[in-house]
């Protein structure tokens, strides 16, 4: 019985039964231990950023952690961007990083690095285990830290000799992680919010667990009874949507428009969210989005029980059930393919219980409105802004849910983590990928204007174009084992989506949009 066996056994004991892995030499005893770990599903990823993004998607749909397995400091660095997204999503995730043997570190081998310093920037739990007998307890502590409300990335660094070393005193029972519970809302904050809802122009600003359908129904009752507004984060971790589910406004991404959206709000009540701020700084634009003089009440910030907060508001305000009105899903479009007809095709064809991983960026500008009345579904967004999340998160969500996942992927962002397609093919996951090919970093054309970088010469423009040479995304997908097709009209997109949803396994659709914003 070695440290690697203890690690796997403790993960299994605590229900962590999936590991997204990109292992190297220091992790080989973990890999060998998989032969005896029948409860662990190990999924090979060809890039660390795919492994970490997949663990993020898994944790978002299940609410429980998957594990990653990464190779030393450079492997952690390769996976860091999607760990940043997971941190911003409050996703529970157990991040296992192999390290050189403890006695080898003194020789400063080429892959030697300060792994804990890299991990500490994720602002979660981290620990380096040095003895095989400590592995089980440290693993349980990592799981407990990952699950502690509101959820976080916990990084366990495992030197090779702690992994291969024999355990001197195997325990009778593998340790269980201590489970924390969410905090109750502060009574003073509840009273303050109730008074504000009765007397002032309020908005409930929702994020985190409050975006589950049951909690959205409570929030809708409060908003309807008090004539308040429901607004959700611009980039929620996972949002229940569709016919029968109350739909909050989504805070607009562009700071200027978000400021206008919030202009008349006198009191913003935070439930599962922090106060919204601008995604970037812009000349002569406020970083704070709420109006001057707007009061912000942190009723249930991340880590506080949002369901209890909303139920308490319902009880204190004595609000009855509220009527809901829902529109109809859009009709299947035909004709030219544009951002509008693309969105209509998505909304018209969505099956019930679909999970959407949205990294469509500028190509998806019409998507939210077009899918609000589609069958009930869940929507995941880019919480941390680090692109390359869409395909890996879709991969992890498919593993974690066993349901059909739709990945909406911009062409530039797709090229960060296309290796996820290979794992989708290998695992035969039910993932439909729609790549929006506009041959441009279109969002940066917009941002260049917004920050006042007005030069539009050929050299700067070439930094934003993706058509010299043109990307052939279908060839990329086919080469990685996923059946693919290119569509150039709305009719073709509708048929391709319907075929994909009816066909087991992954499918790739390259949607050819006009270049740039359309």
C-alpha cells in the first residue's frame, strides 16, 4: 500500500470518482494505481487546460468535485487559466499536482519550480504532502476545502516519493472529508432588505446557487410583489433557463450600457453575487456600475445560504405565488446565416434538459433572447474571462451529467483548447459543438474602439484577423476524431443541429458567419 493507493482510496471514499488527467513521470504510481481503483473514472486529456476546464464543467453541473492530475509546475501553469475560471465560478475542484521526489528538489532539475506559489494565486487551499502516511488525511482535507461554501479550487502537491512510498500504518478506514454548511443570512441584513423592498426602488442581483430554478421562483415572487427587478450576473456559473423558469435580466457586458441599465436602481440587494463592476477599465467610464447614491445590501454574498435568504424574504414580506408569462421559442429560420439567424436556429432546435457551454462571444449577441422560451435547459458562461473554456467545460459537463451538451464556440477561442475534441471522441460523449467562424477576433475590434485605440492601420488590423491563412475548423475536428460538417445557411444549421441531437456521440458543426460583427 503506497501513497498513490491512499490518494485514490480516499478520493473514492469521499465520492470523488472522476479524474481528468495529463500525467507525467512523477505521477506514474497514480496511473498504475488506477488498475486497482475500480471506482475511479480516469479520463485522459491532451493538454492540462483541457483537464482543468473539464473538472470545472463537471463541478458546475454536479456541485461535487472532480479531480485533476497535472505534471509539476509547468503542468499547473498550463492548466491555470481554466482553474482561474473555476475559481471565479466557485466550482469545487480537487487539483492534484505531481512533484519531484522530496530528496531530488535540492538538485534544481529542469522541471523544478515553486508549485505552491503558482497554486496560491488561485486563492484556495494548497498543501504539499511529504510523507506517504499523510496522503490520505491531506486528500480528505483537500476535498473538504474544495466543498467549503461557496466552493473553491484545492491544490494538493504530491512529491513522487510520497506517492510511491509504502504506508507504514494503513488506517482501518480511509478518512472522510469534514463537510461545511453555508452560513445563514445576517438578521440585520434581512431586516434592511425587507424595509428597502417595501419602500424603495430595488433590484435583486442574483448569482451562484440563486440561479437554480427553485430559487428563481422565490426571487420572482419577491420581485413581483414589491415591483422590484430581477437581474443576474453577466457571466453566471450555471443558470436554469427556458419555458417555465423565471428569467432575470442579464447584466449587460458593456459598462456604458450596464450603467444605464442600473441607473434607476436605488437599492441593489446581492444574493449569491458580489457588487457588479466593469469587466475592464475604460477612459472616462466608471468602474462601479451602480449609480451614485445607490445602496448595496449584501444579503447573501457567496458562501451564505441563498435559498434561506430568499425564503426568508418571501416569509417576511408575505408574498403570494406570482403569475408568470412565457413566450414561444423562435421558429426555425431559413436563408442567410447571420448572428440573428444563428441564435434563432439554436433556440428553435434545443431539446429539453440540454446543457449549454457558451463561449460564442460576439457571435452570440442574440442568443440569450432567442433561447429564453426554449425548453428548460441550463446555461454555463465564462465566469473568469479566460478564453479557451468552452470545449473543456462542455466535455466535463457531459461526463458529470450524462446529458447532451451544446458547446457554442468562437473560432479564435476554440484554438486555445481544441484538444478537448479528441477526448470527446475517445469517451464518445454526447456533445454538439457549433463553432462560429467569423475569421476574426471580432470582440477586439470593438474593444479597440472602446479604449480609444483609434488607429486602424493594416499592421494593427492584422493582429485581429484570422483569415490569413483561413482556419479550417472542420479539418481540425475531423483530425481529432469528431465527425464534422460546415454550414453556410440557416436552413443547413437547423438540419445539422437536429441530426446531432438525434445521434449519439460528439458532432462538430462549423457555422460560417460574415466576417467580424454582423
